[in-house]
C-alpha cells in the first residue's frame, strides 16, 4: 500500500509543557509543530501545572493551524484523531483531550485516546521505519524512566522496570539547580560535562546490581548535593564540569547496563531509546558502545523527536488504527497515571 493510501492521522500532545500537533501517514511525518511554555516555567525551576494548562489553551488552535498548513492538508482530510489521554498533568491533559474531542465531533472523525509513554517508542518509526518485533525500549524523560518489552506497539507492551523515585530527567533538573545551571537541566549539564572528567568523582549507581530492571536516582541526586555542599563548606571552588560529567556518567552507566541486560535476557536484538533524556550525548555514545559489544542494534530518534511532540502521538495513532482497535468514546476521560501496558485509555 502506498503512503498516499494510508490513513491520515492528526496527533495532539499536551501532557506537560509542550503543545504538539502533527500529521502522519503510516511512518511518514508530514508536519510536526510544537509550542513550548518552558520559558514560562524556567523562573520556577520546574513545570507549574496551572501555567502549563493556560499555555496549552492559548497555543492549541494556532498550533493545529500551523501543522495543517505545513502538511498541506485540510482538517477535513483527516481520517482519525489521536490524543494523549495519559499519563501527565491533569489540567494539561484535559486541554488536549477536550480539543481532540471538539475536532473529532466537528469533523465527524474517530477519536483515539492513547498512552504518552508508548508514543515515545512509536515515534522512532518516523525516523527509522517499522520497529522490529520484539524490541526493548528504554524510555527516559523528565517525568518517567521505564524499561519496556514491546512485542506489538498497539497490543503488547510490557513493563520490565521503572524508577522507584526520581526520573532521570528530574534528577538532571535538580542537579543543574545545585550547579547554578539553567532549567531544564539536561542540555546545560550535557554541555558542561564535555569539559569535565567523568572519573574525577565516583557517584553511586542506584539499584546497580539488585537483579531488577528498576531504577533509582534520588540517592545519586543527594550524593551530588552533599559533595557540592562539602566543597563549598571547605572553601573550595566547585568544579562544575567534573561534577556534571561524573553525574552524567552515573546516570548513563545504569541506564545502558540494565537496558543491555534486558535485551540479553529476553533474546532481543534491538534497543530503542526514547524520551527527552535520549538526546543526551553521553547516553547515546555509551548505549552504542555497549550495544555493539552485545550484538544489539540501537535506535535513537533525532533529538527533536525525543522530546514531547505531536508526532509521537500521531505515530501511535497510526498503529492503533492499522491494528483495527475500536476508537475511544467521546466521553473519554484523561488518566494522569495511565499504566504503560495500556496503549489506549478507557
């Protein structure tokens, strides 16, 4: 079947602080527009839910319009509408789902409320083509750190492990604050680490050898805080590049080791890394090295597709439509803690 014969899916994402709208046919991304409110949250050092919700409300219609214009389509051309129904911030989710319901009703198109986390895996298909089956997926973002076994994007996603406290991205934000680096913390820590020595400080690796696929970054964050505090109390200048490099190494070390171990245990030859922290340069390099040594192929979407966007939701929408799953009802409810095994809400 040619791409032109495949259903046209509009995806809407509003789980946190990005308003994302995209149009997808199969594995072809036609347009992806994002309106971010990150600058509005920077002075608070984190996302303020009410500020995010208001920003989504203001950005939704203009973002839909820009995406349609860039894709060269009319809204009446859409075959189905996919929207993030969870997990995420309650108010932010509500704006996106309400908008999707309105478009579905006005256009008389089916609505699919899908899982934000699985969308982060599905988006890789827009970069590298259809996912192998099965695949292990390492999802690393500001709010989530999970290891998944994906046999089928639409119907069979299994949680292998997840963080028991802070997500990796959350730890980056908190450590950046300790080092007086800007929010969000991922990019500035990555930049600072380029001039640092990752062996200068040995920070702990949470849940390193406990036999599980769970993660823990709260202890690492605390260890960095204590190290910085001790240096300041002793009157020593804090070597920001070294601290950033050593912290980043500890995060990447645990993430990649457990991901490769999961591939080996389950006999999987492909690893997908997704989510905002997947844009981190050290995580990418270490994953490539360890996967090559283990005979595992690693796939990582380009940085723009790693962060929250409408493309990931449209890509997952294309999968559930192709699988023939029934659409969601128009009284679809949001679910702030939608489990990753539930590809669709409701």
